[in-house]
């Protein structure tokens, strides 16, 4: 009887072969489920990115309502200072008044203070502006970013120099269609004029010099105000990927006909400007913000003519 019980106990366990088969089955199931889990996570990140853009759009709409129905200017320059970006001009409407751009007087720009506003009466690289420029603003960073320029890590400039420690942005102001590239033409066949977008590269001295709604004759719902240009750091040494820098306004379209207009290779994206492709780490496309405050996802396969039509504010194209 004891021998029989011993044999029964042995049969109740698992053999090595059975365990290996079970492990293999679990491995196959995990390999099948993992892409689905990753897809769900990326879908959530893409939605979070779109929510960022909608928040920014709402902030710009509040700005426009108090500035005679005008968008913020793409960049503002005081004297010989580096230009300051559109992204600093409506932060008080986005629950970030601590970093809001201000014309308040500056006694000594080389002395940092507890005031973290972005002072337009000082160079944005000055010590007094460090509390603002080194503050990460999460709504300016896409959660899907996995590739970053070498000068940047985790949304911050890490390269030694005057920009070190400054916080980045993954969205570019839309200055319009590249006016210097002969492949882009108006329906009339004429080249696009400079500054045919919404957040322009021209340097102005007042917050009231932005593009007015009435100048967007293609329609607010058919014109891009912002597009993804993610992972950018110094951008060839110019500080293009810094949220406070006025160099994060760009024309849509590379200087060459070869790179795609959406999601080209990083070498054709990060060191370029002010003529760049739209770029993101979302598989297969990019998010854009339209002038009416809505967001839209443009697939890599989107026809080039449609992208160009959405980039110009008064071209008369039919998107």
C-alpha cells in the first residue's frame, strides 16, 4: 500500500516536459498580448498629446479675446536680445502665471531673483530669466517622445553652455508654407509669400502684432497654428527646442524635395530651421492644432498638397 501511495504522489506532480510546454505557451501568449498593450499605451499617449494641444489652443483663444482677436506673435524681440517665443505670452491663461512673459522693468538682468516670470526687458538667457526658462511645462512636452537630439535629455538641454538646463518644447509654431521651395505653389501657380502662416518668424516688439483672425481667410478650422516637432534640443546650436526661444516657429517643408513632409529622418528634422518637416514619435503620423482650437492627426501618408493647404492661412486651397 505504501508503494502505491508513493506512485500516486509522483503522478500528481508535473514533469519537466510539461513545465517547459506551459512556459512556452505563456511566452507565446505574452508575445501576442504585448503589442496590443503597447498599442493601447501609445493610444493613450497620443490622446494626451492632443489634449496638450487643445489646452494650448484654449490659452491662445483667451489671449486673442484680449488682444483684438489676434493670435500671439510668433516671436518678440527687445533691442539686441534673443527673441522670445509665442509660448510665453498666454501662460497666465493656462494656470502658469509664474512663468508668464512680462514687460516689468529689470534692475539687473545678471542677478537671479525669486520671481520666475519671463522678463522681456532682459535676454531670455540672462540669470534673471533662469527660474522661468528652466521650468518644465508638461503641456509643451509630448509624452510619446522616445528620440531626442543629443543636446537634450528628458525634455531638458544637457549640453554645456548658455542654454544648459533650459526646458524644451515639442510643438512648433506654424509660420506657413516654405516660400523658398519651388515645389510648393499656390493654386494660381505663384510661389507662396513669406509669412503665410499663423505664428510668424518676423521679429516684432509688441504682443499686439500677432496675426488677426480676419487674416485667416482659408478658415480657422482649415489652418494649422501648431504642429509637432518633437525631440528638438539646440537645433544646430540655436536653441530651437527651448520653450522660451523665439526660434521654435518654422515653415512647413524642408529645403529639399527629398525628405517627407511628415516624419522624415531625425537628421532632416532637428538641425533644420526655419524650414522643417512635421515630426513626432507617434507611429504613423503627427498631431496638429488648428486655429479653431481643435486638434487633428495627420498620417504619414497624408497627401502633401493637403498638408500645404493646412499650413497656409490664405492660399485659397481646398483642404
